[in-house]
C-alpha cells in the first residue's frame, strides 16, 4: 500500500498539477474536434478538383476513425506522468520559481490539522488565515505541541534548494509558541530538520516572516509543519510560500 501511495504521489501529484492537466486535456479534445471538421471540409474541396485516382486516394486517407472512449481515457492517464516530467524539467530551467503558495483563501487544501491529536477546532481556518487557539489542556495529549502540515511533491527534485516561508502574528498578551518546521516526507534524519525559530517563540502582533532553505533529498518531497506549543491567546498564520532558489 505504501509503495502504491509513493507511486501515485510521484507520478500523479495532487498539488496544483491536476487542474492544469485536466484543462489542457479537455482543450486538446475540443480543438482536435474542430480541426478534424475543418480538415474534412478542406479536403472535400481538394478532392473535388482532383482526378478520380487522387479522389480515391484521398478518400482512403481521410476515412473516419471511431474513437474508443475508454482507450482515450487510458491514453490521457498515460500522458499524465509525461506531462508531470515536462513540468519538472521546465522548472529546472529557471533559477527561481514559485512552487507552492497558500493564503488559505480556500480552506484545507490538503493540510492536515491537529497532527498530534490535539482537540479539534483548536487549529482551524478562519478569514483566510490558519488559526491556533488552544484552550487550557487542548494539546496535552500531544505533549503540549500540535499544528498543521502539508506534503509537497510537485516541482521538488533531489539536490535543488527551496525557500519555505510563512507569516505569523498573535493577539496581544498571547503566549502560544510557534515554529516553522520543515523536512522531507521520510523524516528519519533529525539532522536534516529545519526550524525557524530554533526554539518556540510567540509571534509579534504584526505579521512576521519565518523562513528556512531546504535542500531536497532523494524522496523528492517536502513536508511543511506550522508547529505550535500550547499557551493562551491566539496565533494567525498565512502566506505559506515554497520557491526554488538560485543555484
């Protein structure tokens, strides 16, 4: 099951790539239909002006082809990994590119909340922000820590460097701690864990930017934690960005 999940994440990533591919595939089918009809009419005009032998030859060449919908779908599914490969190759050409950006305008785009089993709703989406607002004891089962995470595979390849950043602020007199915590999806090497700040801090009352630079491993993935430590008050987080940095 894990091997199948890894295969799907590698060749059929769920972030950001699915919609463009489906749109392009739909446009391709639509445009192909239009071109086919125009070509048929154009060839009919050509055939009318040719001798019989040419007419018979062209008639043979433009015989209608029946399309099996199932085969068409299988072809499109097969083209998806190729499309993914081309996009990854394209991203390698640029020295810097936005790989992922989320301002939480659409709630829970693949984010996992309360990953250490804190009380539901202590971490939630609210007015285009991710909010930490644990009440006393909400995160006790997680040793006082909890947060939200997302796994990215789109545009991530071994050896490349990526800057991961976010912005966070707190209400006045809050004591909730915050860290941006980044590693790959394997996560078996604590020496490759990155934190900003190195220890928990309560963000100021105006947005502060937190960022780390991560070099991708052979997992071709990044896991981003918006990580918190229980306290009082409220923290708001937004503008999570992953960008490929200059070589």
